[in-house]
């Protein structure tokens, strides 16, 4: 019996959707089937560029398409909630780009819609499924660096300020925390669990967009994380995980590294990481694996995690 091929529908014809579709080329049993945008011409151009057979000029048309097996939402941050709920109400399994939504209230609505319709929903935190993250988890689980006590991670790049640029635009949910700061926060939470305390400061524009964020997370056992995100400077974009016996270095760009090194007793050993595709293929395969098992959420990234995570981001943004 032939294996099922999953037809993916793409909501939004922007840059991130292009990356996801490129990733589908390396995802087993995945097919980039349809694209929907508010402008039909734009959708048709996207479909032609990526070799997709179907283009729609509205999101409703994609929701109505019975041939769509799973939907990826790559629209702007402020639209994630509405588009996810639209698809869920039409029984379409949803992989929604991060941030999952703008705040906890929106995420709660999305989760409620998924449960009401008994339909799959997952946050598209692609780094969670990369071989590099699995390698780091194994190194820690093996006790190589001892107990994790500190994480230092940054993510920053220089971008000339432009109020029309998505990342600087409050109308579409811009700001460094929701765009790139969530990566180091996610790493800390993945390795240490959710913190007991968080402190955050930021440098903002006149219209309240955080250009730079500094975050300090604390855990009951004394572990801590120092995290930074910025649009004003090119940072090293590396992550350091310090344990009681040694440290792990995730070399730049740490969120999708090809090299990890471990230092114990002043001896550094490289751990090469072998990846396939651009990385987005792994999250697509996780969705398909879950659907094949009849699951409505991923055990590797459950909705309870995404709910707590957006609450943590809410706290960070509120403090700034």
C-alpha cells in the first residue's frame, strides 16, 4: 500500500511561507499543494515560482478545499489567531508560525477552537525538531556537562530603522522579542523548564516597539539564563549552556547550527550536526507523523507548552 502524501495549504505569501515551502521539498511524503493570499495575482506568482498547482485569492477558499490535508499559517503575527481559527473550524490541521499569537488570550481562543473541532494544532517552533536540538538534549541527558546551571544566548542583527518594515511596525506585531527574542527564551525553557522568575528591560522606539531586549530568567534550583535580542547590532548569535562539569557551545547561527562543541576539563570536542534541507522540513514531518497517529497535538510540543510560553513572553513584554 502506497504511503499517504500530505497536501499542504499555505496561508500567506510572504518570506517565511517561501522558506516553509522550500523545506517541504525535503520533508517525506509532503507536497506543497496550494497557496492563499488576499491578492490572487500574488498567490498565482507564488504558486508559479514554487511549482504549486493551486492558488487562491482568499483564505476562505483554501479552508473550503477538501484536498488540503494540513495548513501552514505564515501571515503576520497579528493575523495568526484569526487565520488559525478559520482553518480549525473547517477541520484543517494547523501548523501556525511563531509567535503562536500576540498574547495568551489569543492562544487560548486558538486552543479552544482546536479542541472544539477535535483538530490538530501546533506552534511552528522549527528549532525544537532540529537534529542540533536533539544532539544537545542527548549530551545533557548523558550527563556529559553535569547539571545545567546557566544558559547565555543572544540573537541580534542590524536593520536600518524603517517604520514600514514588518519588524518595526506595531500594527503587525513587530518587535525584537516576538521576532527573534523568543528563540533564546525557547532554548532556556526547553532545557530548564519554565522559570520561577523573569526580569526584562528594553530599548524601544517612539511607538513602543522593542529594538533591544535584555532578559534574565531564574529557576528554583539556582539555575539562570541571560538572554538578549536586538535589531540594532550584529551579535554573535551563539548559545552557551554551562553545566557543573562543562559547557556546550552552539555555534552561530545557534538556532540552526551545523556545529556544536563540548568543553570538559579544558578539552573541547566538536559534535558535527548533520541536517537535511533548510530545517523547516522537520516540523512538517512532525505534523504528518501526528496526523498519521490520529493525534490532535504533538507530544514533542504540546499545546500546554505553547500556552505557558506565550504567557512568559507576555510577562517579558509587559515588564519592558
